[in-house]
């Protein structure tokens, strides 16, 4: 059922979004470095890797600069048009092609780079990679402002590993253990809500068993309501 829904909704979304996608592609071609798409290896189901597609929003050699595959707010590697695409999440739309290919689902654990995936402990890794990763999901919704959370860190990689990764791992494990078509539909609706209104506070009332963030993380979340 989820695979059929993935295909149906992805084809519908691509059709509806053509008036947005085509101008973005033209704009990217004639600005920045002239790249339209960016492909990056991510960890998929069973630990296999696949090439995740995004609109190009950063310098070509970004993974070799600054904080590597971790991006922060006002990251100097982000191109001017890229800031708008990232803020609106339009840069993620090419992943609908990944969904159609079967690399991803619309909803699931966020597929990470090997660097960020390695921040999970072994048990979390094994659970997360047992399902198809998602374009969105509980981790993506809760950490919509991840770049801003990382912005003030003295060491971005340490903050990600010690504060963000443990809780994100808990969320993704919760999703896998509670996975259902009903939850799939709820998270699609919550993704739309969060993109439009930038609010995640309803999550814990909707899902009472959802792991709670630490006090330190909660303070950071409250800064971006």
C-alpha cells in the first residue's frame, strides 16, 4: 500500500509542481556554477548506498570545505539562490525521482551521508537501515531547523554527534517500531503543516509515545517556534 501511494503521490506532485520546477531549473542553469542538480551518496535500506538528488544549492566542492556534509545557518558555501530553495525546501523536490525509482519512500528515516549515519550507535543503525528511507519523516519534521541549531556551535560535528544524532536516532527508531499506513499519512500531513507554518509543537500531543527531547534541545527548539 505504501509503495503504491508513494508512486501515485509522487507522480501527482511532479505534475502539479512543473510550473515551479522548470523556472527553478532555468534559474540554476544561469546562476551560481551552472549546475541544476546535486547528487550525493546516502545510506539506504540494508545499508546500501544510493545517489540522492537535490537541486544544486551549494558550491560543488562543499563536502571538502568547512563542516563537511553538515550544513549550518548562513553557511558561506550556500549559493544566493540556494538560500531560498533550502528555506522553502524546494531543493528537496528532485527526491521525488528517488521515490519513483524506489530508493526512497515519501515517509521514512531521513537518508544520511555515511559521516552523519556513523554518529548513530550500532543498534540504531541496524533498526534505521531495516526500512526504506524517506523524503520526509519524523526526524525531518522535528529537525526542520537543524541548520539553525548548529549555527552557534563552536564545533558543529561534535554538537551533531553528541546532541542531535542521539535524539534523531530515537525518533527514527520510534518511527520504525510504530510504522503503519496511518502514521505514513499523518506524517505527510505534518510535513505540509511544518513547511507552511514552521511549527512542530503539535507532534508530542499527536503522538504521546514520541520520545521527548532533552532540556538542552528543547531550549533550542523553542528559539525557532
